[in-house]
C-alpha cells in the first residue's frame, strides 16, 4: 500500500509518526474523508473549505492548497490502482510534534497524511439505538470541527452494539437530537424532512449541506430545527448521510420497526437528488 505523507508518495511501511506528535498524543488535529471518482475528489471545494475552517480554529497552518491536494490525490489513487471508478480518501492533519504539556508549540510543523482505499461495501439499512451514556456537546467549538477526537462516537457505537444495534444516535446536552455516530441525521415526520441544526451539535457535513441545497431547490420540505427526542416516536422514515456512504436508511429505532417501507419514498428521493448532483 502506498500513502502520501508530507508531500511525497511512500510505502506505508516507510512512514514514521513522531512519538511526540500531538495528533497521536492529544488528538490535536482534524481530518476529511472524501469520495473520489476516476481519480478526482468529489466536492473538493466543500471538503477543503471545512478543513480550512477547522485548521484555522485550531491554529494549524495548512501546508498545501486545493490544487496540490487534487494532484496528490490523483497520484496516490493511480499508485494504488484506484484511479478508475469509485474510491475513498482520508486526509489527516495533525499539529505535529511538540513539547510535553497542553500548550502547542509557537511554530508548529504540521503532519499531513493522505490514504486511499476502495469504496466501502454497501450496507443494509441500519438498526439504530438512541444511546443514553454519551451526549454530543453542542456548546463545544469542536462539535463544528471534524477533529481527530472521536472517542464519544466510539463509545456511543459500542453502546449501540451492546443493545443489538449497528448505528448510534446521539442527543445533545439539552436532550435533543444531534447526530449519528459518524453521520448527520434526518427524520421524516408528516411528509417533512427534519434535521438538527448545526447549533444543536450537528457537524456541518458536506453531504448534509449538498442535500439541503438540492432538496430545497427541488421543492422538498426540509427543516433545520431543534428536535426533541420524543419526535422519533412519530417518524415514518429516518436516514443518515456522510461523504462515503451517501444516504443510509434506518430500518428500526430502539428495536421498533419504522412504519414506512425501507427505504421510504422521501429517503429514495433525496438519494436520487444526491446521485444527480
């Protein structure tokens, strides 16, 4: 396997992460997962904009620009035999090495790693569990950054698996719906598509943003709002979105099957809109 690390293609065995790297020690960094098709990153401008916002909030300089990233991705996909058809990419940015303690170095040397892999296998509709032990902190700046700190999502998914599910839904500190373990959440109630607003702790997902734009342009009733947990009892369709899997239907909530066929009609419609885009 070939990876792109610090500006060059290297065999994965030759890549060394400094033991003092703050991404490894403190999750001090951010990342993007992106789809590629025929050697090209899909929605590169949107992924880059989110990465740049996160890096700016964290105070980590970006050692490349969108054009350089597109070139690196194309060379990496070609080197791994993934330049034709669908593929996936993960770009990881850490602040790099630093001294002991929490305060970062005044002049960080960022560590940048790009990895390519085949697209994820199709998955069946999810069995979702609304977890109780883990909450999404909508008051934290990191809820709006795709940071390296994913421990809450890991714990939430473990709780869901222990309860017989394969996806976790998280509420925020106020008890309202926020997101899924690694995806944005959409709930259909009485023919309208509802999704938690970013202020509720939802990550500003790239696929989420595109879906909202496309659905509104198509005249679908989409609402960003505060969603109390009890609204799930009235949902006829539920689905999640992220960059790699697109739209994933949810078949059951806490063991209760949803009343609509799965995927439901509005879920199918937004999936079509995303595929058209």
